[in-house]
C-alpha cells in the first residue's frame, strides 16, 4: 500500500462530494437566460437569483417547500412570474436591499460577486406559487 493510493481515494471522494452537492433536496442548480433576464438557482443557498437591467433580485426558496418543488417542476412559470413581478414594479413583493444584507442571508459568494455594483432587491412571492 503506497501513500499515492490514499491521495487518489481522497481526491475521488472530494470529486463525488462536489458532484452530488445540491442533490440532497433533489433540486439541481441551474442557469437560464431568456428575454433579457438571467436566472440562476443555487440549491445550497436556497436562492433564485435574477439579473436584469443592472439589477439583482434575490428570492428565497426553502428546501423541501412547495415553492421549491414548483421551481423544479415548472421552472418556466416561476421565471415568468418573476418577470411579471419585476416589470410590474410590485412594491409588495420587491424590496430594495443591499449586497451586505443578502450576503448575510444567503451566504452565496458567487451571487455576491455577480451583483457587485448593481442595484440589489429581495423578492417574496407571498403565496403566488401555490
């Protein structure tokens, strides 16, 4: 048994861990762009990030929730609803925020990086997905 085999096993386990990250809840990450909107879902952080017109919109999707299931099964409808909320400037659902606030809530460094220098908002669906 040589030490090289230990490193091979450890590296294999690390690769498998990263490949299966986000699968515990059954919701894989995704990125999609359409109609000038960029959508990114990060399951590890329960975050649907939408970027449009130099603005970032952060929406929370709790693991195992009906909303997360709908996002997984009916992604186009959820994206359409997000577009509708943004274009309607729905002040009930869309709240101005800051990168500092969403960094604390979501702890998503990739989203943080992508939204540097952009206006930041949080979005709450309030039962719109049921």
